[in-house]
C-alpha cells in the first residue's frame, strides 16, 4: 500500500536581500533579520474542527537559536513546551531536547545525516537517514517514510516524490516568492496529534528539508494515483527588508516579529 506523509512547517533564519550596488562594489548588501516570535491561527471555530492557535518564541545565543518556547491552544486546551537546541563546531544542530521527554539526535557524515527521534509515547526510536548532494541539500530520505527531493536552479525544493519499494510518484510540488524565509536556519518543526479519547501529543521534530531560501506561495499535493488532491496558496505582507510580517492561506493566518535586522 502506498503511503506518504506531508510535513510542511516553515522553520529558517538566514536570507539575502540584494540592493543595488555600484560597479566597484561587487558584493551585495546583506540584511539578516532574526525572528523572535511567530503566531499562527488556523481560523477554525466549528465544534467539529480542531482549532489550533500557537505562539512560538525563539531565543538566541551566539547568533544561533538556543531554545524555542511554544504556547499552543488546541480546541480550548492550553499546552506549554520548550525545546533546547545544541550545535557542533560547524554550527550544525545536533540535538533538540524538549521538556516532555521528546528528544531528537542528529549525526552527520560527509553526504548523509541520521536523525534518531525518541518520544515518551513510542516504544522504539524513529530512525531516518537523509542523503545529501554536494550543496548540502537533501536528495533522499529513507526510514519509515521514503522520499526523493528535487530542486530548481534557485536551490528551491520544488518537488517531493514518495517512494514505495523504490517506485516513485509525485507527492507534492511547490512554488515560491523571491523574498527571504525567516526560518531558513531553524530546522525545527512542531507536530501534534490527538489520539482517540486521549489528550493531545505535541512534539518538536527535525525539519531539515524545509530549510529553503524563500517562502512558499503555492503547494500542490497529489494522491498515490498522481491526481491532484489539495492545493494551498499563501499570501504574504513584507516589511522594508522584504521579510514576511504576516501571511494567510485559506482561513489560517500568521504573524511574524523580529528583534534584529543587520
């Protein structure tokens, strides 16, 4: 049976803004905006829908995100979680440790990454293997979910193919703006589930594949037969540095705030 899982949470913090340069000045000016808070509301109010509002705060040390504080409200129930991030001497994230016994450990080889995820509700860790190209981009994921990734000349992830016994079929396709993605260097994603009759389970995941340079304007999702099953379109408002300050898709809305733009 073919299966695919779509995770798309945008989490990144380094992007380029090109400003007119003189002929003598060949290096572009660069503006780095450091995101401090992200707020999201899925807009659902119906009793039959799960309302989801969240506020995510990012704390920094030595220019890197050192911890993430999450306040989330799911259908009237409030949850508060934190995650601590650790890095190696190349500023690559090596662990995400949450205060709910959720732990993610990341190890690196020359062209591969292994991600081991431990959660309190799972009897065994989840292990994923990522294969990289010489640009450091993911080109394949193996494990519980198997996928292949395709990029364009602007280094944007444009297609994800699900794999079933090495047979691939198009799972999703993306279009982008040309503005900086504020989460490019924050490879952390928030996921949640509400098992039948149980309280919500919320966790922090590794989201390396979502570290693109720009913001998604359109995402098309396809079923196992290759037929289009769903489309999400996003609209952004930007500040003077071309960073997003708000966005909408369907009923959902998001707001972004920054504490530094250099």
